[in-house]
């Protein structure tokens, strides 16, 4: 497994060896914040706290990572949304590239921002109202921003999610999936492909965050801060809502979250008349994508927490989706 204890120990040694690159001592306190596509650590020292991301080998190219960082810098420069500042190395690099015995390692550092992940409960719809407005601002910026030369990010379309070139693995390999379940998901994928055609109109597709799930949001007072643009790329703008309800797609609160998100978005920007129904399509698309991700990233804590139960939940959601759409 990629993210086993030995691997994380090795990554910690790499980080310590390169902390002086950002002006921190090698003996700074290090704590693991998260493991997903990447390993993310917090470094604590008298000079201040940094969040250091070590990118998963083989997932993003250096050009893709620099493009992510360019968008974050532009969002901060244009005061679009709260998101942590990128901390350059002492010699001015936003991305540190390291040769680890022939394996390239890439690291970026961000300012530490205090806050907590929004929790499921009575207050979550209020945060989704804020999030709808944030997405409206992000999408408006993406439409007008003159991307720098060489900007490149992954495209999140049907083929890269559930089709011929899946970036996160084949949904048919879902944990605990049997032959009837596989047939059900294949039917669902076919219906999704048909429904996505009419939703792919001019102006519906562009640069989005693509992963603003609860774990990538920080609340502090009335402020909602966005973190982790690692999966930002080109996709349907409305897909951003589906990403926001990742891993809670089955929750009975989702209709209330959807209504709050739509209200927050429409307070700043118009949406198509069929946006509410379209969101249900994207939620099912995201759920199937995550079902594939759980299987292909089985070593991560998130995937281990989901397990086969997540696949079973996906099958239940697929049955309901086909009853409405199929």
C-alpha cells in the first residue's frame, strides 16, 4: 500500500530534511493532517506554522501543480474567496521538486489557517448557503480569468470519471460488488451519460474546485475558508455542489443543503431553470466516482472508513436514481 507506516515515516524524513527550504528548523514539530491523494503535514515552529503537502507520485505533472498554484494565487490576489496563502521557498519557488533516490517528490507549503470542518447537524444548511455564494464567485472568476500560458489541469468529464479513461479507477471494481450490483451500476452509468448530454451546454463547463467537500472547508466564526485545490480542473460548474456532499449523499439533509446552496448561489448569479434537477444527476455521478475512488485508494483512512458499506449505499442510491430517471 502506498500510504503505509513506512512510507509516511519516509515522507516525514523528507519533509524534515527540506524544512530549512522554507526557513524552518529540521526539528520543528510535525503532525500528519490528512492522507488522500497526498500526504499533508503541519509543521510548528517559533517562526510560524506551515502546512506542507507532499504530492502523490504519478498523479499530477509539475505543470498541473503549478497551474493549481497559479489559480490559488489569482483567487487571493483578486480577493475572491478566503483560501490559505502559498508560502514560497526562501529562494522564491512555489513548488519544491526533490529527487528521492530516483523518485521525484514535489512539495508545496501553505500558511496554516485555524478552523474546523463543518459538522453535520442543524447548522450545516447555513454553511451551504455560504458555499453556494462562494461557488458563484469561483465560477465567475473562472469565466473571466485570463489563465497563464501553459495552464493545464485535468478534465473531469464522463469519460474521465466513469468511462474509457477513469482517473480514479473503474467503478466496476467497487469493494464488495457482486454481478447484479455491477449490472445495476452499469445501467446507472449509461443513464448518467445520456442525462449529461443535454447538461453540457455552452457556458456549463469550466474551471472548478471539484472537491469542496466538508473536509476541505474550515469554519472560524462566520468565515468559511477553502483548502485543497488538488483536484481542481475543468468540469460542469454544477458538479461543484455534488462534490460538496461527498460521502453524505445518502443523508436526509441533502435536499435542505441543496436548497440552501441554490439560494446562496442565486443571490449572486443566475442558474439554469433546470439546475435543481441537474444537481441530482451530478450527485449520482460523484457518488459513483467516489465508489471507484474508495476501491482504488483502499490504503487511505477515508476509504477504510467507507469500506463495502459505501458500495452498498451507492447501489441503494442507484436504484432510486433509476426509478426517477431510468
